[in-house]
C-alpha cells in the first residue's frame, strides 16, 4: 500500500469505527468511571482496530531480536540493531536519523564459581553471571572464605571478618509487595552498590543473589556501580537456586570457601547512536511528543521484554497513527535510546544535543517495564495537567485500561523531563517481569503479541491526544 492508499484506508477505519458506534458505552466495553465523553474515543477504537487486527509490534520485535541477538552496548549486534531500526522506520516513510552517543564497551568472557571445603576439595559448582562493568579476577581466580549478609547494616556490623573474604549478599526479593518494581529496587541496591560496600570492609570479591523472585538456575545480571573511593573488586550474580544451596552449605560448614574466576574486560568506548523517527506536526512541528524505549539489552538473552518491546511499541505507535490517517498537530517522535543498561548515556546525550535548542518537548513517554498487558495510563507533572486530561479517561478505558493515574517517567527520558517535558506513559502488569529481567529467560517466546500490541496502541493514543491538545 502506498501512503495515499494507507491514508484512505486509515480514514475508512476511522469512519467505520464512528459508524459502528465506537463511542457507545455498551458496545465498547467501557466500565464507565469518567462521566465525560472524550472526542478521542473514536480515535481509540480506530487505533485498537488496526493494531489488534495486525499485531505488527510482535512482527517487528521478531525481526529485531531473531537476526540481531543480544544488543550489549558497544557490541557489533547493537550496531546492527541501530541500522536495522533505522531501516524499518525509513521503510515506513518516517523522517529518520541517528544521533551519536558514546558507550562503555564491556565484554563478559568466561566465568566459573566453585564451593571449596577446608581440605581444599571442590564440593559443588555455582551458576554465576558477572555483573556488567565488573573487573575480572586474577587469572588464577580468587579463593577466599565466604561471608553471608542480608543487609548493609549486617555488613557494617561485622568485625574484620570480611577482610580477604568473598561477601555474599543474600537478600531475596520481598514477595509481599504488589509493586514488583519496588521489590526489585529494594534488592537491586545490593547488586549496584554492594561490591563497593564490601570492598570498603576489605572483601576481595562479591557474590549477589540474583534479583529474581523465583528459585531457579538462571543468574540475573545488571550494572555494578563502583564507588570511585573504593577498590574495584570482581562481582557476580549467583542464581537463586544456588544462593539457597550456598547459604545452606555455609551453615553446615562455616569454613566453606568460594573460588571465583572471571575474565570479563572493559574495551575501548564505542560511538553508538540513538535511533529516531518522527511524524512531523502539521501545526506546531517544533513541539515534540516523545515516545520511546531503549535499544540496548543485556547479553544473556535477546532482551525481548527489556527493552525490545518498548522500541517496537514506539515504532508501531507511529505506524498506527499513520495507518489510521491521523495528522498530528504536534510532532510525534519515536526515540530508541542506546546504552540505558550501562549508565543511560543515550538519554543524557539526546537531551543535551544542540538540536533540542530549537524544540520544545511537551511530553515524554517511555515503555521500559516489559511488553505486558497495559493496566492504566499515567500522567506526571502538576495535578492541573491530569485534571485536564481526565476528560479523556473513557478513551483510555476503551482500550481495556482502568483509567488515568498520577505517574510516568523512565531513566532515558529523565533528562528531557528535567528540561520541562511532562512524563506520561502506561503501567503494564509486571507481576512476572523480574523472573526474566536481565537473565537468559528474556526471550521472544515470553512476549504475547496481543499484550505487546495493546501497549503500542496506548502509546499511539496518548501521544496523539497530547499532539492535539498540548498543555
Ligand atoms: Zn530496560
């Protein structure tokens, strides 16, 4: 279909949705919390119809992750992903370009861990994964007594016993919290900050229980954030099953030691890129509504949920807007940020780029919570903005959402939000997200095409409403 046919087809969908009574409460499945009728309900139905019939977001995700593989910043695969997504957006007829960002290029190498008893016998191996950015062990490895703690307070209360030891942070995620991101945050601090805290106590290496609510054999990696004031010690995540086993063995045998070998390395930094595509606004082209995700991933799997999902949802949102024949007043821009996992340089460089001087970012939406079923739409900034947009509650409800709540944000859009963009977005059902996050389980088969598509439809509707209404 050429662009004229597409526009005509889109207009036909919109007309059909209107004729079919897309704004009718009963036929549309609205649960009816809002009392106002949004002029965007028909748009929502048109976007929903096109999206759910085609499920193109999933096709795009498969086309990205299957040939390219894991997209660790600085890797050849990340460079291939940049070119691939640019080609995809070019092919859809969007205005497309790259903006440079320099990234750390860390490579994993080999990694082994063994339990060793007081007599020097190996009594079991452990499934580990070096933390991103970790220094390697010496070539012969580290062999040291093990000290287990479940908090920084416990670590700080130790006498000199951590000196020369491997500190093992064994803090399970709290299963009682309904907000899995909060539970993640409470345990992930040991991964990001634990190694330097252990080094301060004289430890020679750190092992961290994977931040995973399930007991299984998959280690979950993530970035270690070294404190420049402390010695950099090697750090690895151990699978939750092996964390349990290690803890039990240590109770039976307080003299247990661990031998850790890691050959990871930091290579020269690499100039990579954020990938950008947009539909130019017909009325206020310099006012930008940003939607996006991050294109890089960890190296243990293809990052289908984290964050291939967010990238293809942003591109699919643009495609849906185009396919429905919508002509946004403000520019709607999809940004696939690079390097979120290794310090978010892509988000910072995007906000600092000189091109931003002539633009005003009205709103920014980042999808980086997994490609799961969207639950509700979020709007940040002053409450007056949410009060204005609550008029469109029914439009969001027609996509199966439970409405609009306060919230929004993300690490890549943080810098542009600081410059005045209103953070917006959607919250998906992330109850199972941390079972696969940053692990070998984050694969395409874990993503449901319909759930993924609904996220793209929500982004398309949110971005289009802001492009029409502004603030
Ligand atoms: Zn992510």
